[in-house]
């Protein structure tokens, strides 16, 4: 029996509607020279300015129809006039998304930023968080996204509880600076660069701080920031139930924070995550979850890789939408273990590429965004136009 006989694809109006409404945010830094912690390999045509990053992001949106916003990273994307940058993005058909802070590349932050034992360094780091909120004011951004590399390499190096107090104080000051319609996304990471203890090592720590802060504080799940074998979809389900899931950083990993294309290493995991989103009625943009990509394309072409990531998330979502939820519920309630698993697997094993091609064609888009990009001549044009000047990158 073919999968098309298992999953009825004859009437997919609701599925298509959900896919058309899906929004995936692209990261400005993924268009720049970025890569591993050891070496960054520059590529021809890489953006030199925040404007050129936004221009590339606009191309991704034009070809996929699903990526209308681009996240910025401060100070990597610093400009003198953020209002003008906002208007520039809008003229290209996209908007400025989450504002990401950087308190991990300054020499002062060797022993931490907001948790540093030095009060002056903590003040400097917290001021940067407040600066990012001011950027949000100018760009119309909703989300302040925080990730801290703060941690310890050795037992006794600093007081663990004091560092949590310092973290809470900085988060509170930034939280209180948020305006109407703005919110905080608190990311976490199991390890790296700190190896003995990380100050925000897991979703539970992030969740606890967000609970203490208030309703404007939510957790950001980076899919590469967990111990091997972690059940990420459980975290998704728990935070949805608690109303504290604010965003994803989608990428893929084999070992740790590999920042590969979403769905590249474990597409089944991405499907399971997206099923929990669908099951929680949290897919529609009105729910408020920011589905962001957070990736570093070191050896692969930047724009095609980002397009492919968007498509991978769309494919996982389409399969999640095809799950026969009434049948699954009935199997679960009756204790039919194999039957319930089979229902999930039938949806996962369905080839949804023709369905997504239909969705794109009905929206006036090319059914194959990657092929459309290669035919567009955009890559050749930016390689010629950006031959001079300093390429953007993170300096690794």
C-alpha cells in the first residue's frame, strides 16, 4: 500500500491554509561569513553591511513566501540609524525580527558578562541589553533574544548562587525596560564555552527565571543546545502547556552546537517537534512563537542553505499537519501502542514535497525555490557587486 493510500491527500484545504500562514525567521549572521569555532571560510558575494544581509534575506522570502522577517545581532548589525534600516527592510518586503545581544566577544567578558564578579563589567553588559531594547524601539521589533556564555571552568572559581543572583538582577533590569508589545526570549546552552558550570545551562533554568520575571519573559529553545538523547519535543510540550514557549532557534546537530541546516541530521526529530506545535495549536503566527533559524553555513553556499532550511521546516510541518489526530487519540486511549506509533509514522513517511510545490504554485511562487534561486542570477550579481570592501563575519 502506498503512502498516498494511507494518508488521504485529496482534500487538504486546512493543511494548505496552515502552510501558507507559516512564518520562519532568518538570521542576518547566517548570510555572512560564519562557521566553526576554529575557522571561517570566506565566500564570494557575502554581505558587507546589514543592508546587504537584509537584501539577501528578502530574496529568501521572495522565493519561499515563508520568511518575512530577519533577526539582527548587535553589534554585528549596528547602524547609525535603525529607523532607516527598518524602512529599508520594509521597502524590500521584509521586517526586522528579533534583536540578539552579544555579551560574549568582548575581552572584558572572559569571566562572564552579567554574572561577572566585577560590578563594572556587569554594568557594561547590562547596558548592552538596554541598548538592544532601544534598537527594538527603533526597528519595531517584538523580541529581545538573550544568550549568555557566562559560566565557570573550575569548581570554586566563583560562587554559583551569587551568579544566579547577578543574572536575575540583569534580567530584571532589561525586562523592566521592555515596552508595550515587547518581550524577552531567554535562550540556554548545556555547555561551551564554560565546561564546569554554565549559568543558563538548560530549559528549566531559563523557565525558572522567566516565571520570576513575568508574562513578557519566555523560553527560546535552540535545538542544538541539549545533551545527547534529550527529548526536545517533551520540552516543547511542557513549555506550551505552561504558556512559556516564545521561540525556537532551529538548526541541526550531530554532537553538540553544530548549527547545521535545520532537519539535516535528524529530520524525524524536527517532525516530532512540529507535531507538538500542531497538537498545541501553536503553529499560527497569532500564537506568538517565533520560529527562527540559527545556523552557521561554513562550507555550503549561504542563501541556498537558508532556503533549504526553510523548506525542511516546511516539510516537517506539513507531515505534522497530516497526522490523523482523532485516530491517534483513539489508539492512545485504547492502549494500542503499535497502532498509535504507526499513525505517526504514516504521516512522517508521506512524501509532502508535491503538496508543498502545490502550495507554492498556488501562491504564484516557483515550486522549487532552490532551483529558482540558481536560475535568478542573483548569486552572480552579488559576487560582482560585492567584490570590494570588508565582508561581514563574526571574526572567528
